[in-house]
C-alpha cells in the first residue's frame, strides 16, 4: 500500500511539472526545445527548419536550444537564458515539442523531420480551430 501511494504521489508530481512546464508561453506559442551536448544534432535539426520560418510562425512555434550550459532562441540562435518553465523538461530527450496547452506532444532522441512536426501540429485540435477561423 505504501509503495502504491509513493507511485501515485510521483505521478501527480510529474504530471504537475509537465502541466506547469510552459506557463511562460502557454496558449501563445508552441515550443520546440532542443537539448544536446554538442551542435552536431542541433544543426541537423535546424537544417529541417531551413526556409520554413513562415511555416513555423504560422503555427506559432518558437525554438529554444540548449547546448551544454548555453541557451539560444530562434533559428539564428540568439543567446538567451532558459525560461524557468523549460528547466523542468525531461533531460533525456533531444527534441521536445510542447503544445499551446503546455502538454508534451513529441519527444524524440533523434532529428524530427519537418513533415512529422507539421503533420503533428496540424492534427492538433487547437490548430484545426485556427485553420477553420482562417477560412472564415
């Protein structure tokens, strides 16, 4: 019984961390968060976004990159500080996509094709709503 209670408490803590994860950007932006010890994987991922800034903007996506102890924002890798909310993201993954609701939508340890990212975002209910309102 005690171990069950510990598991329940851990699940509640982890889910609250994920839910709190993006209070800074919640309901405003979808966040792509890349983290790696070197730029090799980061550069390969950023190549997927080359010439796609309009598509990223249309989908309200912003990018944060953490390489070692340095943090960058955007495709041009402007040095910045890591928002407090991103410090809680699971360090085990290279690529994390966080939706407008603050929930984790994709986590991968490899480069994510832009088509997969676009299809995932475009299938989200909030994105579908955005598309419908653009049609009207």
